[in-house]
């Protein structure tokens, strides 16, 4: 006959899979997800008590759940609470992060700085990786900026699609360049026109009247009339024409 | 056991820093042990609800404690104090409590249904035997041999001296062996 203690030990079992989910829902301590309409299709939104920790196209659900799992526990399907839903929807519609709490706590300080700076780029505008690097005080870290943006856990919400290559082209995107271009188009920026100008060697645009030069997509650059518009290949070209850098889009390091 | 204790105290520190952030890890760390032990008191049908209620009370209590108090908690014993209380009072307070909604789930195949039924039958037999023990012996036997707690953790859970819990376990086991031999001879 089996020992009594062995028989007692055999009563040990695993908790039902849905138990942890039920507890985390009841205590609101879990990591949850829902889908919301986005500019280029449905978006997955992952959130916890600490804020939004993840955004991804709905088509990337498997990768999204794997990336944001903790131990064996994947984010739990749940209904995005009304207040947060309103904030996230407003942020995505307006292209400005606004009041949304994003949970970047698992990222390095550098990655956080890159993403916070990126969140300042206005909708429909493009800045090169090098600009972000310079703005956060790490002018040599252009490549690291690119890789931090590639790992942006909350794309669209933090608009890494508004950062492009140093040659002025729109460049790559974690979910494919087509989505990046579609997001920019949705904000009123023609990605093909951006690439075409970059292909001609245009990095900056100056005004013959104001004597100021900008990134080509800065709202001040877009106001320059055709006859006053000066296309520039680099900063020294601007300097030789006596132009100063725009204080809004800051195309060059402060002298 | 030594590693489990180290992990538990690391968890207590994390809970002291941020209850909500560390709570999912507490659930994952304790759910199997709690569910297994609780099942021997309330049966398979109720165990999930009682385990859930235990976690909800643990969460509520943690939010009412100062960080220093959480840091000093011997988690396992403390959680089991809450669980044992619920197990003892579950059926008494049952009628006053609204029944929670049962989530539907797919039955994989008939084989698993059969093995589950066999499992439940075995559990119910043991539940009856354990229920025949004096409560301190029942608690000590379940916590030691079903759940796998140390005598120190059992002592904390039941608020009895460690030496007494050892006696409770051995007396409880002896009583169970008598019950088993009676079952065989009858």
C-alpha cells in the first residue's frame, strides 16, 4: 500500500489557468489589452495600473502578447477603461501624447529620453535621428537613437514614425515602411515628396526674406513662398548665405 | 525550502515598494499551493472561488499595511492564516454570499473528464478523512504534506509553537492511518 504521506502529496495540483486572470481582474493589478481603431487599422493597446505599456498593430497580436508576458502570464483581454480610452483616442487622433500615462519604466534612461523627445515632434513633421540625439545631449548616439526607436513599445502614441534617416528620407519602421508612410500621410505629410526632395540633396529649407532656415517639414518651412524658398544641402550652405537656424525646429546645434 | 524562503523575502521587499506591481508575481508564486490546500477543505467545486477570495483579501490587507510591515512579513504563513480562516468559514457564510458567475470552459476530451472525475472522487475521500481530525491536526497535516510548508511556516500560519505543529503532524498522520486501516477492514 502506498504511504499515507505520498497519497497526501498526490493531492497537490495546479490551479486552473483562469484563476490568476480572475484574481488580477478583480484586484486590477494585471496587465491587460484591448483593441482600438487607429489611423491605419486596429491597434492593440496594453495597459496596467501604471499606464500604457504597449501598442502594436492588431495583426501583430502573437508577438505583442509574447513581448509583454511576465513569466507565464500574458496580458489579459479586457475592456479599456473609459477614461484611459478617451485619453488614448484623443492622443492618437490629435497626434499629441497629452495626458496619457505611458509606462516606460522597463526601458533604460537613454531609451526613455529618446522617446520623450520624439513625443515633442508635431504631427505631420519629420526629424532625423541625429536631431533627437543632439536634442537629448548625446550628439554621437545617432545609431543608438535609431535602435531605441525601433524598440519603441508604444508606437503611434509616441510618434517614432516622425523620425527619419539622416539623409532626409523617411526610412525604416518596426512594422514596415508602408505603415510609417501611411501614418505620415494620415497627418498630411507626403512621404514620397519628402524622399524626392531628400534625393535631390535637400536637407534644410531657408527663407530669403526672414533669413531663417528649417527642417523641410517644419511648419515655418512650409509657409515659405516658392519664390523665397532656398534649398540647402547642409548647415554650412546656410551659414554661407547668412541664414540662422529656426528656433522652433532647431536644425543645428546652438552656436 | 531555503531558496523558496529567499524568493519569498525578495517578493516581500518588492511588495513593500509597490503592492500592485509585485502582486501578479505573488499570485503566480502561491496559486498552486493555495488551490491544492484549499481544495482539501472546501472541495473541487468551491476551491477556485475560495482561492480567489484569499488573494483579494491578501491584496486588500497589503494596501492597508505600512511598507515596513510588508517587508517584515513571512508571506507564506501570513497568507495561509487568511486562507485557513476563509476555509473554515466558507460554508457557514455561504448562504449570505452571492454565487460568483461560473466561467464556461471547453472540455478537451472525455479522457480528461474521466480522469478529472477520478481525481475528484479521490479528493473527496481524503477530504472526509481529513475532516475527521481535530482542526489543528488537520491544518498541520494539510500544510505539511499536501502544500509542502516548513514547520516554521505552519507555526506562523496556525499561530502555534513550532514544536506543537510537529506533534500535530505526527498525531494527525497516525490518526489517518487508523482511519485507513478501518476502511480496509470494513
